[in-house]
């Protein structure tokens, strides 16, 4: 059956010129919807746990006041709390976070941010001065990153020597191995990972680690956790104790 063309009231050339704008608007709308869905889904994503694994968080003064009872009720079973940085800095929220996590029944560990502007023995002394009287369910940890560090970039020999000094002094005082969190930026610059035989805290956001030997996996750096305002680091621990050193 033959049909008559419908008069749209506009020349065909005008309708053709409008078509890319219509397509563009539709594409932008789909992108916006997808971005909104991703934004809503991403903070709430938690990787599936395997046998013997459990969720936990690491926190510092950046998170401000934390409701630790709600954190525990949201499935978190352990917490690493920032204690110190460099040779004299003490995290302002360490005491509150340490006491709050313990009162909520979470296993606790303290960590130190290692600065490239102070020798290892001064940093160990600062860390131990803060944690020496605290009960520790988890071994201490050290955070090795260039991001947020001081401007100095000493050579690898200095880094190897001073990090080892920090590790040995903390381990001698606590009787526990120090867990290593090594940022990709730090490792790319100093290639120190394979030189230090310690439990590994491995960062791989949203994807399960493809390396062996890790004890803690940082799976998220912007997770939504009840009791913490804003995004937080979500971690997965394999077993209650780190693997034996080789």
C-alpha cells in the first residue's frame, strides 16, 4: 500500500541537521545514567570473601570522628589505625580510634607512615613511644608511599638502610614482624619489595590480587562503611596471623 509522506513542517535538510544533536543528547543521557549508577554502586561494592578471609578498615585523622560500633555492625572485624608519621608527628585521632575500635570488638593494629626526611631510628622511636603501652592483636605496619611524603628523594641505599633500621627496631621491641604496605609509586622508584621478607599488605583496587604471598589486600579506597563519614579504605585479611617468614 502506498502512503503519503508526512509533512513535519520543516525542510528535510533541517531535519537532517538536527539528527546529530538528537543522537548526541541521547548518548549524553545514557552516559549520565551510567555514571550515576557507577557512582551509586562503586562505594558499596565489596569483593566476595574466600575461606578464612574477613573485612577490615584502616583509618587516620582524615576520617574524623568514627562510630566504631556501627563500623563493627557493618561487617568490619579488624582495623589498622594510624599512630605516627616521621620522627615526631602523632596522629591526633589515634587514641580515640584505638580505644573505639577495641571497645567495638575489632582486632587492632597500628601503622606508621615512613617519611624520607627522617632517619629510621628516629621514626621507630616515635612509633614505639606511642604504641608501646597498647595491647596489640595485630602486628604493627609501616606505610611506604611517595604520595603525601616529604620532598626528599634519597638514593636507594639510604632507603634500604633506614627502612631496615625502622623494621628491626620495631620488631625487636614488639616481638612481631612489621607488615609492609608499599605503594606502587614507592616500589617503582626504589624497587624494595623483593628485598624485605615481611608480611605484605597489597593494594589492588576492586580486583583480587594476582600475586601470591599477601596477608592483607586493600580492595577499595573509597568504600562506604557505616559509621565513617565519606569514603574509607576497605581491606581483606587472610587468616588471623600473617604467614610465616621464609
